C-alpha cells in the first residue's frame, strides 16, 4: 500500500470513492461539489487532495496549492486507525470534540447536521481502508 495521502494513494482512494454507492452515489443525489484536502496534524499544508464533482471524485493526487473547501487533519496513527476500522457518527463526534480530527478549512457543525452529507462523510473513512 502506498503512503497515505501520497499521489498514488489519493488516486486509489478516488477509485474506491467512486465505486462506493453509499458515498459517491449519495453525494451525487445532492449535487455535492467540493475540493477536499487531507493531511497530518501540524503540517503547513495537506498532503493530498480530492476534487469532487456531483459526488464523484474527478481529480486526485498530491496537494499542489489548490483552493480547498475542506481541509481535514489528524495524526498518522488516527488516520490509520480510522481507515482500518472505520468510524461511526459517535466516534467521529468524539474525534472532533477531542481535537483528534481537525477541520483547518470547512464547517464540521454544518456538515454533520445535514444527514445527506454526514452519512457519506462517515462512510469515507471506511473507504480509505480500501485505497
């Protein structure tokens, strides 16, 4: 497996994202468009980026200065754990409340209150484990 959030890993993540109807299909139904950065706590910039158009990942790779709608950060250990085991809504809330998952950009509260976005967001963590 490639290093998490590397160019190769992000491309694999995009393929898995698009193959998961509970993620890409659900977001397609609401016309979700976003540029999402993924990275590690304490780094100046995210490591990887995923561009979503109408729920589907259309571009993925190493972060190259793109303007982000969401920038998610956590420790390498936390990312690995969530990818291996997934995370539920309660676990996600706990991770956010305790600072294990940080949103450098994006509004966690608005997203988690919208079940059309919250369910797919939670699903994205288990999809990471397939990348």
